[in-house]
């Protein structure tokens, strides 16, 4: 459980770091709408 939680935490942190890049990639691919802001 501790290992899984640690991995989840690391994954979340990695996602946080890459979220803007991933978001732009998804917008570019047309998977999500670009927010008005």
C-alpha cells in the first residue's frame, strides 16, 4: 500500500509538471476544447 501510494504521488507530481504540455497536445489533437480563458 505504501509503495502504491508513493507511486501514485510520484505519478501525480509528474502529471502536474507535464499537465500543461499534455493539455496543449490534447487541444492540438482536438480531444478537448480550448478553454475561453
